[in-house]
C-alpha cells in the first residue's frame, strides 16, 4: 500500500519524502474525518455521511457502498 501510494501519488505531489507525503495526507484528512464522525453520531447511513461532507464543501470523488467507503478529491487545481 505504502509503495503504491507513494509511487503513484506522492512522488508527483511535490512531497520530498514518503513520510512527508503521508503526514500531509493525514493532516488533510482531519477536517473531513471530524465531519464524518459528527454525522455518524446522528446516522450510520453512508448517504447521510456523503451529504454532510458535501454540505461542508468537501469534494466527494466516489462513494463505494459495497465497502462503505467515501473517496474525497484532494486536487490542487480544477484539471
């Protein structure tokens, strides 16, 4: 997992090292995780979680209902 993520995403994201890339990913995840945790206290429905993320201006890239996962976009530009 680490090798794939660093090679495919981190090395071209401007991070100096794999460690700095993963630290930045963890930092970026803090706010959406807080939104998700707050929503999960009200409802365990994945669609409700997605809606709360969107209302908080997070860009939901994909929702995987089979694995109960929400993928967020973290692109620096519109392209």
